[in-house]
């Protein structure tokens, strides 16, 4: 049982690694698109629009339906619907900050923000995430990651 | 000014795990992580249409550009974006927020080093060196610590 659990854990970690690898490729492609259409916001719109279009058949294949119980809208907190807005804030901030900070500081600041809030989400169990308390080993892991990112950005 | 920009970057970074957590919860409520991705991207698309009007005062671009650029610049970003978004939604309940962030950041870093090394996508070549290798090793150990404790 224990062995099976750790097998899945490693599988999920590898999946996360692969998902992360997709991200710089996406950034590179979107940078080209931005030059082609001459507007960063337009490039982001094309990216979101294409993504939405592709998700329609994906959802239909995986779930055989595209609908959900309408009472979810009434019963759930309002912030359930603003995930996409946060995605846009992230993309636009990236575009605006890059010329002001340069790529090294932009990457480091963003990753620090990501890691700090992720630790807090785990620690307090915000948004219904399973609680996982902060301990010194996790903080050491966080420091190592940030130090690693700084080293790679610098050299 | 630079301090303000740094704070801006820090806050923008915070948007990512919060978005993943919200979308993960949305996936549970609507009964499908894929539908959650779709809702998130559609809301984003609608807001971006408004932003494009506000920023560019028009929502057109030259159609001839479809022919003068490779096809994948139009679809690549969107397809990879939803892969990243949906994977994050599926992984967060299984790995927790922090581990999801660190493992995807590690993947990003490794891929970025590859892109630099070989100059893919017309990026200037930047070869792997010892400090970069030490950085990757440190990050791997960091992921191990987070996973273990």
C-alpha cells in the first residue's frame, strides 16, 4: 500500500515537472505572437480564445457534457469565478514589469510571490486545500529553490 | 520605483497559486476540472476583449499575417496554456499548493535552460555552466525537502 502511494506521488511530481516545462515554451511562442499582431493584450486574447475553443472538445470527451448545476452559482462564493481574472493580472503584470525590472528580477520576484502564498495556502488550508503546516524543512526547501533560481538567472 | 515594481512582481506571482486553488475548488463545484479550466479561460477571454478595446481601440489585425507567420504561433500559446492550467488544477489537491508550485517552477527552469542552451525559438544561445548546474541541484534538493516534510 505504502509502495503504491509513493509510486503515485512520484508520477504526480513528474507530471508537475512536465507541466512546468510547457510554460517557457508558451512564453516564447506568445512573445512571437505579440510581435506578429503588434499588441501584447491582443496576443493574450488570442491565446485565451484558442485555449477556450480547445477546452470545449476536451471537456466533452472527458465528461460527455458541457453543463453544470446552475445552483452552484447561487450557493458558491463569488471568488469561485475570478480565476481567469487572476490569470490575466499575471500575464499583463509580466509584460509591464519585464522592461522595468529586467528578466532576472522579474522571474525572482514572481517566484518568491508564488512560493510564499502557496506555503500560506497550505498552512491555513485556504480555498479548501488540505492543510499542511509550515515547518523549518519546508522553509529550507523554499530558500533553496529561490537561491537556485537566482543562481540560474544570474549566470 | 524599482521597489514598487518588485512588490508588483511579488503580488503578480501570488496570483498564480491563488488562481490554481480557486480553479481547483471550481472544478469540485461544477464536477469537472476541464469545465473549470474552460470557465476560467472564457471569463478571461471576455475580459480581454474589453481590455483590447481599451488599449488598442480596435479588435482587428491584418488577416494577411496568418500566411506570413508559422501556424503554431497562433495556437501554440493557447494549447500549452490550457495544458499548464489544467495540470495545475489536477495536481493541486494531490500535491498541495507549495509542492505544485515548486515542482512546476523546477520544470520551467529546466526547460528554460534547454531553450537557452540550444537557442530554440530564436532565443540567444546561453550555455549551461557550473553555477547554473548548482542552482538546479539546489532546487532539486529543495523539492525533496518539501516533498518529505
